């Protein structure tokens, strides 16, 4: 290859400017070549600060630029599907932030367009490319913990800013869409199974009208119980645990894994009176760099992307069922 794959970024979202773009710039196989905003001056300032060659005053200008090979879409949740579709129809590969869609059936249209235009399209679950999660999956599926019967997750932060998109229902705000998708995805990723039914209880903020607290029970094949709680208005915390008949696996910082220190997995033998867990430290890595590298490599090799649209559709079905369960106050089958 004589030149790097050129990425373009839609919007100037905080996660893109502070985490994803700087991480993507540490790659020998691709470069961030363009940044678009609906405000050209904002795009120019952000592009200059990050050393990005091109800035655009509209998303469409970037999408239609023949120099751009692949597009990262970190726009608000309600804009994921329409702008991902525009990218596909322009012949661009697309990596779209999670949750890819709030209506699972919308993903069917993306699958059809992807196949028609023969491009790569994926959901940006960076955890799928993170060595700690690949290792956790290997350990669980090896049988080292014994038969897995229960999984537990917790993910929370505190945000009461009324103008933040996470607190605007029309933009796809709320805890389940924003962070509940992570314990759903990682449990599916590690177990290698999909849940068959779900029951949930949600609490909504009376002013924002978004779900600020949610507790969920997923029933997996082999009678595996997966429970998790997420909140947008609690002390920040996160953890994922996989309980086997012999041992317990604990992912210490499962979702916001730091890029400057080793990720850590602990395996407990059940002796909590004198705990001496086996500690597995993974090499220092940036999960956003690895996500972009893996997606780019799939383009170069014409291979499957880390998180396919088909995978994204299952996750969307589970999230949709969580809301249905709370609304109807009963178990909901996952389609």
C-alpha cells in the first residue's frame, strides 16, 4: 500500500475530539484526514488543533469528498442511522458509534445498503478490540471458571446538565441507550450467546424524561442469569463479573479502560476471608487505536469488521426489549 487509508469524522463530538481522534492518529495504516461540522469555523479550529488536513462546513461535504475512504460517525444517537446510510450510499465505509440504532428494524435497511454498495459498516464497540475483553472471553469459554451461571455488571456516572444530549430523549439520551448497551454487548461477547428474554425496571427523571436508573435481568441459554444496573445520576463506577462454579472473573475497569496503564482482570477462587486473586495484567494499549486499526484492516483484507451490523441488530433488539419490559411490566422475548 502506497498511502494510508483516509478517515473522515462527522461532527465535533467530545468523545471524538478528546479520545477517539487522538487515538486514531497513532496508526501506520490510516490517518484522520477530514473533520466536518455544521459550523465551518468550529471545524477549522478543531481540525487545526488536532492536525487534521481538511475541514468541512457540512457533513455532506465530507461524505461526498472522493479523498475520504472511511467515515467515523459519532453524531447524536438519533442521527446514527440517517447519516450512516448517507455514507454508505456515497460508497464510504462507516464505523458508527453505539448504539447504532434505537429501532432494530432500521438496521435492516443499513444491511441492505451495505450489501448493495459493497462497503464495510460496523458499530463502534471499542471493547470488542480490547485485549482485556478478548482475554476474558478466552478464559470464560475455556472452562477455567467452571460452568458459568451468573454475570453481573454495573456502570454509572453523574450528569444533570439539561443541555447534554444524554439528557435529551429526542436525541436518544438516557442510561440504557448510552451505557446499558455495554453490559449487554460484553456479556454476549464473552458468553458467545444471545439472551432469549429480558425483564427490567427503569426510573425516569421527571424533568429530562430520560431513564436515569435501570436494573435489568437477561436470561441466557443454559439458564445463565445476567443482571446489571446502570445510572446517569449516581457516583461514577463500573465493573463486570462472571461467576462460574469454580471461580469468579472480575474485569476491573471494563468500559473506560485507561490508555496509559495496564488493563487488569482478576480471577478469584472464592476465598474472601483470605483473598489472593490471580491478577492478569494486559499490556498497555489504547482501545480506540485498536478499534480503528481493526476496522481499517478489515477494509484492507476484505474481511469481517469487529462488530457487524447483524451483531448490532441483536444488541438493539435487547435494548428495545428492555424498554418494552419496563413499560409492560413483564418478561419480553428477544426476537
